[in-house]
C-alpha cells in the first residue's frame, strides 16, 4: 500500500474531507475537485472514474427520479397544505411535532430507502417550521436521524444494509428475526434524546391556531393523477423486484418521473425546463465525485491494506472483531458516505475471513449464493449497524444527510458541517454504544 499513487489518493481524500469539515470549500466543489485531481495525476483514468460511478448507477437513478417526482408536485401546493394539517394535529405543541416526525418517518423508512423517504417528506418541514415559528433546519436533521436509524428495521430500509445483507445472502425474514430489534433500539435512543437535542422546539407552544395560514390545494385532478403514479412507484419499490420480470426501484422511480413530467407539461401547470432547473444537481454530482474518490482508494490498494491490518488486530476473535468493526466502521461512516464504504468493506471482510481460515475461499466469488458460517455473521451485523448509525455523526456520513442539506440550501438555510456535528455526534455516540451492548448480549455473550 505504501506507494506513490496510494499516498496521493489518501492525501487527496483527506484533503477533500478537510475542506468539507472546515467549510473552506463547498462540499460538492471539494469532492469534484478531488476527483479531478485523481484523474489529472493519472491515478484514475476518465474511463475508470466513469466505471466507479457506474457501479452505483441505480442509486443515482433512484435519487434523480424521486427528485423529479417531488418537484413536479410543487404547483399543487400539496406540501404547504399537509404541513398546516400536521401542525394542527400536533395542537401547536413542539413536542408533539417532534414525536410526529419520528412516528411518520419510522414506518416509511422501514420499507423505503431512507434517502428516498427524506426526499418525499422533507418538503413538508420548512412550511411546518414557519407556521410553528421555529427554525426548520433542526427538524430536517431530526428527520435524517430517524430515517437513517429506521433503515435498520428491515433489510430494504437502508441501501448500505441491503448491500451487506445481499453479500451474506440473508433473507428478509431472517433479518427481521436477527437485526430489527437493533433498529428499534436506535429509534428509542433518539426519542429519549429529543428534549435534550431540541429544547426550544420541545417547549414551543402556539396558543392561537386560528391565525395559521390555510393554503388551498391547486389543480386537484392533476394532484390526484400524480398521487396515483407515486403510489404505484412506492408499491413497485416494495414488490417490483419479485416480479417474473424484475422492476428495480431505480426503474420505477425513473418511470414515475417521466409520467409526472408528461402530466405537468401537457396540463400546463409547469414546464420540463422549470422542473429540471430545480433538481438538486449539486447532491447528485457530490455522490458521483465521492464514488470516484473511493475508487481511487480502492485501485491504489489503500482499502485492501485495511484487511491485513484487521486480521493482525483481531485474529480469530469474533467478539472482539465485531465490536472493533462496529466502532471502526461507525467512525469511517461518519466521514465517508456509507454506500461506497460498505461496497468497499464487504469484499475486504470476506478476504479477512479467508485469510484467517474462518471461511472457505468460495465466499470471495461475487456470485456466491451459499451461507456463511453462523459464527462469523456478527461481523457483518456489526458492519450493518456501524455503517448506518455512524452516518448520523456528520453531514457527509449518509446519503440522506446530503439530500437534506441540498433541500435546506434550496430553502435558503444551508446546513453547515459544524451545525450538523453538534446534533450528530451525541446521537451517533449514544446509538453506537447502545448497539454495542445489544450485540454483546444478543450475539456475542462475552
């Protein structure tokens, strides 16, 4: 690993992180510049960079499709209307609003990717906060915490969890039996922390709800038609891949986006140009650039070197290895978006198991369809928990964080790295601690 390209790729990655953390350079610009330096130094060719982006084409297509669908609804004022209704149902109480965000986000994120849920629900937050008279940024951050944590409730709730689950061939039902309780514990930690994290909102009380604005829905027939399309897309997210001809979530989202564009344009309520203009291109380009940066670390051997270090530290001690993985992956996930992190870590962990003799070499086959030895599964469980919960720590830790930051910026209040850190570090530390104790009791018994 100690060679020129590896050192250069590492320094570039660290430099990009430093720019983002210190906010010297806007995060999309920093990531894009870093990826271009990799190509300028010929550490990666343009073709290789595009190939690393292509590995995650489904994620990018899913995000783009949902962004277009959400934006197509804007002329109907549905988000303003729903926001007012939620404030009324909360009786103007901040504590009820906070608990309501947890209650609404949790079940949706159990069946839909968490970043997708944030895209669908986040437009409700700014008008809701305005009506309650509070800053909408903390509410967006809360939604992100809940979305990330609730993604652990099922195998399909978080893309990172699904990637790891697919690598060990765990079934949906087996996941529910083995890992869902950890997701419930993570949500419980957030609920307990609400009065401490958001005291001003928790104690907020509107005395007179009659002065709330009452936005009217516009274009009701168009709204109903688009609502049917979104319902069908959400249904395909859940069951589409089980069809005889599988329909991936990305395909469903892009199809829904195309239909919503068709309806919006031909009904005259909006134009294709306006809708595309408001798509969060900054977030999409950030993800592309990060995939290239991770690709540079992978190609130069920086990531593969970590498997040897892992074997040296933990040997064959599964209990120690699981806790070390939980903490290390949790820390890394606070610095690296968890999707590319687990894509890189899964083969490294499998290589470690083969290196120390805990699994047969056939598990290294990308098409491996068997089962792993039951005693090594806690290592992969720890990776799932660490990658997801560590993502709550910083602004760049999870895809839903970046999505929320893009939405906040579109509404005129960017989420700074330091601001997210103030909320994220306490949540991530307490959640990882709680899950460490849970794993010791449930899986390791040391």
